[in-house]
C-alpha cells in the first residue's frame, strides 16, 4: 500500500512468498533508512520503479521470481552500498 512510505524508520522489508500482486509502489523510495528490501516470489508485474535508486542505504534488493517487465532502471546504479541484487 502507498501508506508504506509513511514508515520512515523502517530498515528491513521482507514480504517474500506472499502472492502480492500489482506493481511495486514507488512510495517505498520514501523509506530513506531502508537497507533490505525482499519482495521475492510474489506476483508483481509492470516495471521496477526508478525511484528505488533513491534508497542510497540499500544493501540487498531481492525481486527474484516475480513477473516484472521492462529494463532494470539505470538509477539502481546509484546504489553504492548495494551488495546483493536478485
């Protein structure tokens, strides 16, 4: 949900294996303290939001096993702390 962006102190999101559908909400990019974003094995469609490139503290981003489309946004190249991308 879009209200997820209101959880400003959140550092980890693990929503693996939940059969979530639709698009990844760009409001996640408001979570400036986020280090881990695990959305593995859901049913997300559409493209990866370029706004995820604003999460400069992100260490792990796991979007594996979804049905995302499009290219990986070039903005993800700005994630200098990113160690694990799936």
